C-alpha cells in the first residue's frame, strides 16, 4: 500500500493510546461574544477548497496520496481592538476520525458518520501586536521528516501540532486519509489577546493554548476551508 511519509506521521499520531493531544475538550463558544477580526487566507475563499500548495499530502494519481508542498498560507487579519497585546493563530481539522485503524487501508473506508475529533495543524502564539499577517511559507516551506522545532521564532512562539504529538512544531497542512468518505473542514482562526505572552511553554499543543487564552480574548475571526484526498469526495468538490 502506498503511503506518504506525512501519512505515516499522521497514522502514528492517531494510534497513540487515548489520543491525548487530539481531543480538544475546550468550549470556545465564549469567543463568539467578543469582537470580530476580518481574517484572510490567500487562495482560500470561505467554504472553498484549501489549495494543494498548503497541503502536506496531495493525490498521487493512483487513488492514494504522497507528500505535498506543505507551504504555510499567507494569512492576514484586521487590527485587534484597543488593548490587543498579541495574536494567536490556531488551525484545526474538526473531521479527523476517532477510530483510525482502517485509515489508508486498501479495500476499506472510513464512513462519513464515524465519530470525529479535533486535529491541530498550526499552533502559533505570542504573535506581536504590531503584526497583521504572515507571508506564504513563513512557518513552513515543505514537509520536514522529523518536524520543525518548537519554541520562539521571529514572528511568534510555535506550539506542537498533532502530527506525531510533541515532535512537530509550526504549520503542517491537510493530510486526511485517502479512504475517508467525509469532507474535512479546516478552521484558520486568529485571536486578538490582551496579554503579550500566554502561560504556555515547551511542547504545548492546541488545547493547551486555548485553555491559556480563556479570559484573554478580545476578538477573533476565522476562515474555514475544505479538503479531501478521497477520489470520490474530490469529484464532489469539483476536483480531479
């Protein structure tokens, strides 16, 4: 069975006992009562398909997948309200299967009605208040076999995404199972915070960052895109 290197990282992550870093368990509904940011992701219209340039897995032409460009998208946002001291970017997939043993397995499918959980693709916090966007490739410019390092960068602090938990920092793009019957939805969310530094460090992940944000969100906004590697689902999206 053909499987990309990125797919192996994803499979390892999902097979970890208890899936500890994938279950968000955080109710971020409280953010909806705050102000709004206008968020733009280059090449992605709201509800549209995430460009393959930003995916870590792309179709291999044989119904399976291979490593993709994995370029972090250009993302920008409107200025936060008075008191904004930093921004945070969280990108997550809300449609990752809760049972992953049949993923990317020949002759098997993951049914659309299978219970789904959150999977984090980008966790970047402590983005300076003077920053209103990042250019394409700022936080990823390809698949890195052992993951990008966690910690401070010139544009914020990288948290761990859900690819091989605790090992991959920064952005890694969509890589849903190629036998998944469900369209995956990717939420590119930006938060304006009233603190310059979140109380997180080390290999913190998306749920850790969201917990640390509680009580500090002044505004937020997001763009949601879709993606699939399943040939049948891709056809329904108008893709080859």
